[in-house]
C-alpha cells in the first residue's frame, strides 16, 4: 500500500452503501466501508475475492450498482459475502489498489430501491410523552399500546438519502381552537430520531413471518429521521393516522449496517415481561444498544437510547405480516421515535421543548449513532443529515 492510499481498517461491521460514481467509472457502484476507505465490491468480485452471485442465466449481485440484487439473495449469500469481506479487510496489503477508494471520493446515494415504508411507535416513553402533549386529560397510552406495535404506512417514494435538503411543507393546520384551519408553511417542523430495518429477502403473500424468522428476512439497520409537521399532523391525524404531516420526506443514512455486525449490541426489551398474543411472543425479544445523538447546527440537543424500546424489531416484522401482508426486498420499517426515560434522552423537539420550539429554515439536523461491536470494538452507524429549505412561496 502506498502512502497516499486510504487506510483500510479491519472493521468487522462492514456497512454497505452505493456511490454515484467512482473515479474509474461514471456508473453507481456498491461499496463497503472499512475504516477510512470504501471498498469497491464489484472490483473485489472481479478478482474472485468476493462472490459475484453470477451464474448461468444470472447476472451478478454487483452489476446494477444497487444493493437490490444482493438484498434479495437472502441470508446464506449475506453470510458468505460478509465472511469473504472480513477475510479481505484482515489483510489490507493484499487488496487490489483499484478496489480501494477514499471516503472523500464516494458520493453516497440511496443504496437500494425503497419498496414499502412502515413506521412504528415502539418507544413507550415517546408514546407517553406525546399522549400527554396531544391528548391532555386522557390516558397517555391508548388501550392497544402494550398489546401490539402500533404503526402506519408511510410514503416510500419520498424516502431520501442523508444530505438531501428538505423543503418545509405547506398544509392545513388549525391555530389553537379556531373554527377554520389556515393554509401555509408548517410552523412546527420537527424531527423524529429513529432506527430503521431494511428487508432483504421477501416473504410470501398470505404467509405471516414468525418472530423466529426475522434474521431470514432482515439484512440490516440504518438511521432514520422521520420529519414531522406537528401542526399539520395534529389537524389531520384522527381517525386514520399520519398522512401529509409525515409524507413530505423521510431521511435515511447512506450506510446499511448488516444485522450480523450488531450481535454484541443485543439487549432485552421490555415487551419480554408482558403477556402477549402468541404471534408476538419471542423467546428472548431483543433490541439493540444503539446510542443515538441529535444535533441541530452543531449543538447536541439529546441522546436517545435505542436500548429503551418496548417492542423488538422481530415483533414489528411479525405484526406487520400477521394478516398475510408480505414484505418485499427493499422494504423499510422504522422503530418510531426513540425516547429514553429522562428529558435529555427524548427523540423529538416536541418532547424536548414541550411543544414550544421547532426547526427554522436553514437549520442543519444530524443524527449519529454507535453501538458496541464484537471484541470491545465500536460499530459506527454513520449519520443521517438534512437541512431545511424555506417553503415554496
Ligand atoms: Mn416516526
């Protein structure tokens, strides 16, 4: 390795992404992050260092410049490729120079085609906080909350990659208890700090995915900012749930961290201690000890702990398919706002400011996260960033 080459570290987490182009090729390419370098997976496959998935009548996983084909390939393929990549980064000097890019050379794009997008509401602290703010005088938690992971279907077509600016939406909202709504730019633009799960292998329509089959279907984890216009949301959400207050944009991190890299981060979740309907019973329901951090204009405002969630990701997958609805390659489901028990651990500005302070035009919002990795290492889940553009005039 020469002095100018980016440093490949034997990072066992191996987050996957897609760069819009590499210096030698104007087409998008799948890359894997390893320390200060990004490895061009197609170039490694060309040398036989990583499997290509190609065969008689089959194009390879890395040909399309998207993660879609590799996600669809399923768990056996994921394990094989991750093993090959771990072996490759353990001997950086042996990597072909044209497979090693600097992180500053990659322009990360949305790495897979987002199929369906579902967002849950799996933090009890968040649900309690929101209930108190939105429905004062009523029970904070709805009666179904501890019996099923509440969710809604979002708009997959407006899921955008980290770095994409977000335009302040306009819509109907009601000021105090006025008789009529007003129309205009949201005055209460908020963030929701969340963790997302990326589905690789599809399920069959008509067949629920049991909690035990979670790892057969879910490839990895990303960070999510579920931008929310609280005034639009408050006026529209009853009785059918969030609609235009959420669907204008959802930002995701550019890197997808394989679930396999997060085994050391597993922690029990609170639903374990609850009497559940059989399809939600998991022997040891697990969450992840992901430490999140929300910054606005460079100032850290809050540090939500994903370890505090009530529902597990396997319970969320089992619930969204229990009626026979199928999941597809590229489905994204997010946890819902992550809020811990203390005021400096909440995952939204509505909670942080008690419904008084929201985003201004030009604000730069960043969510970052880390988790414990194997052998005392730290897994960097990267960041999801977005800045606020003024509303259309
Ligand atoms: Mn949300």
